[in-house]
C-alpha cells in the first residue's frame, strides 16, 4: 500500500523533528524543510499529498506561499501559526488553506485533521474519475462549471474565473443541490471534510468572497441566497449543457421538493 507523503515547512527544528517522528510512526512518508526556497525545491522534484506550512518563515511570508501554490495546484495545506488570531485564520482560509491550527497544538488533533483532509481528497479523486464518464459541465446564469478540470468560465466570453479550492468546492456543493437550504455546518463539512467548530463562521467568509466573484451585484445576490438563522440556498437554475458548451442539449437539475431545509 502506497504511503501518503507529507511535507512539513517550518523553521522550528525541534517541532519538525517531533512531528516527523510522530507522523512516520503513523505510516506517513515525511519530508521536512525550513524555508520557502527548500519547499519549492521539494515540490519541483516530487509529488506531495499534503503540506503543513508555518506562516512565519524566514525567507517568505506563508500567506504569499499559499497564494502562489493555489495559482497552479490543489495541494492540501494545513497552516500552522504561533498567533491565535481570527484575522490570520480568515486570511489563511480565504487564500485557499484547507485548515488552520495555532501553536501549541495536540499532535493527535493534527493527525485527525490530516487523515480527514486526505480522505476527502481521495473521495474527490474517485468522484472526478466518475465524472469523466458523465457530462462534466454545469451551467447557471452566465457561468459554466467544468467539474472535471475544476474551472469556472463565462458563458459569454469564455474567460476563466480564478477560484480558490474551497470556493470551487463550495460552489460545487451548492450547484448540485439547487433550491435546497443548507446549513453552515453541513456546507463546512462538505468542503473541508470535518465537522464545524461551534461558532465557526468560515462559510460566511467563503460565501462573501464567492459572491464578489460571481454575482452581478454582491449586495443583491441572484445565485446564493442567505436563509437567516439557517444557512444558504442556491436559487439559480442549474443545467447540464453539452460538453462543447452549446446550449441546445440541456437537462435541468432539480430537487424533489423545493426548497427543503436539511437539518443536522
């Protein structure tokens, strides 16, 4: 059985040594480096399944690293930071980090989050292979989503829109359940593969950023409606255009009862 490879990027030698020993005992392959430059070298030379990234590196800001990685890769990233600051947490997640942990932390909790993210990624990879056998396109309004190559483009101009991994996953969840009211905990669990913490408002941040990108007027959304006290509902019609992007071969996606609230 192939072992998952984890890259630890942290200048704290004691921490990386401890984490390396711990994760190797859990049957992971571990590479540890102390700088962004070394991280780039590793990512150029080999495939990595998940990265644990300290944001306060000596040679480059960790948030800028996330931005750079997200421009070309869906590599899962868990951010580590010495600051338990809500602003830093939100910024990290907005830029596309999959999770955020403040130092000091329990290694068992980190292990649980690693396993959950990797499990989610494997499920997504299987789903992606299955989508290759189906029509991978969804359309709503002036947007076309390609579930196979995970892109969103304008139906009018063909121009691709830049979305973070979390933003695309959130939009995918919403478009697959149109006219269905979904609460925050379920949405967060769907896009991050774990239950939300009490008071976790990460979904609100992602929704706000997604609206800014896809809504003609984010203040008066026509796609993602807020259901006060519950969560959100995708209210646009979702169709399946033909793979070549023409609009004559559509199947509308509907729920059996609309709208319906899902409670957990």
